C-alpha cells in the first residue's frame, strides 16, 4: 500500500495484478488500483481533475488527464472519504504510476494533491539477483 498527504488530503493506493485479464504471451499485462481519498483537514474540497503519468518497464510514458475520477467529481467534507477502483494495461510485466488530483475549495481556490508513486509488478517480471 502507498500513501501520501498533501494539504491534509491523504491519498492511499493499493495496486493488484490481474492475471485473469492479462496475456503475457501477447505482452498484455493488466493491473487494478484501488484509491482511497481522505479529507483530514478542516475545509470541504471537491476533486475536479486527475492527472496520471504511467511509465512501463521500457521507460515509455503515457499521460492521462481528465475531469474527475470514474465519472465523478466527489465532494469531501472534513473527515470524509471517497474510494474507487480503476485499472491500466501495459505492454511490459512491470511499470510505475504517479500523478495528482486537482482539488477546489468552497472559496474557489484550486490546489494539487500528489498521488504517491506506486509500482506495478507482476509475477512475469524476470528477477535479477546481484
């Protein structure tokens, strides 16, 4: 599990490899990632946009930007939380993801919350022993 706090907003991510949706012989590997967003602060915020930077095992980068998450722009009251699960495919058996959410306060102030970098590991990744 990966967790990080930015301006009293805690982002926790738990990735998992989806063997049943992957086809290693065809260089197709799929992960799900479960995200929990906790508002540990004293002001209400709304998640407006998302940004993901997905890097595969060969260093190829894909960037994803868009409104909200899973079709929603959740409002988080102080002490509130929001959870969702999404996924990503890669052409390599490992990779890494990181990103940010843009939040808006009730006063209209926008700020970015960091999504902690997390690794996408599969059992198909060759291991090197040193």
